[in-house]
């Protein structure tokens, strides 16, 4: 057997093994019920509506784009808010920050919560990491998985996120770029949710 034939045979065998490991038949994938699929679709739509709100909140000069400065300002504020013990790093040791803004719950909801009679909320199927919690920040920016996010690690993660979102590389994020990037992450999470379903 010559070397070329040996390499070709080895390549085909390894390729076949790789493809077999990567592919799963439809029967191997857990199925979501119709109700779960509807819930995921509804939650996805809600997340996308929030993306519109977030874009407008970040676009401080209202020019229809998020500049790198606007993006960085938002990130700096999020880091400072979560770093409640002001040690320059984020970790589970940071106490939970105080709630922002006023209490928007209705009087009825407040009474029900105080009495413990509030109807339990339906558990979300589509859970996205968020900068509104240390756990979310760790999921998004703890690149070395040591349970701590330094300022440098956070800055690198934010820079990578901006670059990944800035599809045309013009140094600013359009509405379409911002929504498209987030929709992609939503769809990845939905795919993971489907795989975790029983």
C-alpha cells in the first residue's frame, strides 16, 4: 500500500468517525411539546422586543447607531453596578446590588406577594445570560472560567462582543446588526433548550 493510498484511507476513516459522532438522528433528539414550542416562540419574541428597547437605550445620541463609546459606557456602568464591594473584580462574593428605579408592581401584586398568595409564574424555558446579575456576567465574560472577572478580562470580552456584532466592521452597530447578533444567540439557546428537554 503506497503512502498516498494510506493517507486517503486514514482520512476517510477519520472523517467517517467524526461525522458519525457529530450527527444525531431525529430519534436521538429530545422533542419539545407543542406547548413548549409555543412558549419558546413567545419568549423569543419577548426577548427581541427587549432588544429594541436596549438598542434605543444605548443609542444615547439617537443617531440610529451604537458607537463604540456608547457601547463601552454601558458596559462600564454594568460592571460598576455589579462590583458592589468595589474590589475591581466581579465574583459570586459581590453582594447583590440594590434594585434600580421604583417598584413598578401593582398594589394587588404587592399584597399577593406579601401574603404568599401570588400565582406562581410559569418557568421560563429561554434563559439568556444577562448583565443584570453576577451569574449572567460570569456566563458571558469569565473567559478562563475561574469564577472571577477582572476589568481586563471584561474589557476583552466586551471588545470581542462588539467586533462580533459589527458585521460590516464600520466601528458602529446598526439596529439590524444588533438584533441579528442577539437573535443568533437566542436561537443557539433555543437549540440547547431543545437538547436539554426530557
